[in-house]
C-alpha cells in the first residue's frame, strides 16, 4: 500500500467527488434492460471500450464512470453509474448486430447530422 492509497479524503476531495457524481445519471444495466446487451460480459466489454475512448482522449474516468453494486433478482451484481456521454460511448461500443444498439447508433448519427 502506498501513502497515496492510505491517505484519507479531505473535505475538499469529498466535495469534488460529490460534484463529479452528480453527472453520473445513467446506469450501464439500463442497456441490459432494453435488450441492448445479452449478458453482463457483453456489457462489460462495451464499458471497457468506452473507458478506453475516454482514456485515449484524456477525459477523467472518475467524472464519467463509477462502479456500483446493485441488487438484481436477490443477488448483488456489479453495475456502473455513467455520465450521459459515457452511456452513449458504451452504446456506440456495444454489439452493433443487436437491433436496439444498431437503431440507437443510427439515431445518434442522424441527430449529429441534424437529419
């Protein structure tokens, strides 16, 4: 364990983290519920690709992604709270052979092009 890992959060750190979390308004599992991914594994791959995009663009991950644990069917499962941008990146990086994902991708492109 390093000193950085052992350091406690200051009130300012807690405040900054709270502000960042207000932007995390989506859950990754929403895509599962919409049948946009068939499994948690597929969802995890889309999340991984979305985080790679953010990392490549030097966007702070803590402002866009947060691992959380939620109850589903009596089990505790991993989920992610996402910013709207991270959610869209996840959808763009999901399986495009899925009808829900493909339609969403086309809709996003149409909106971008003002069609």
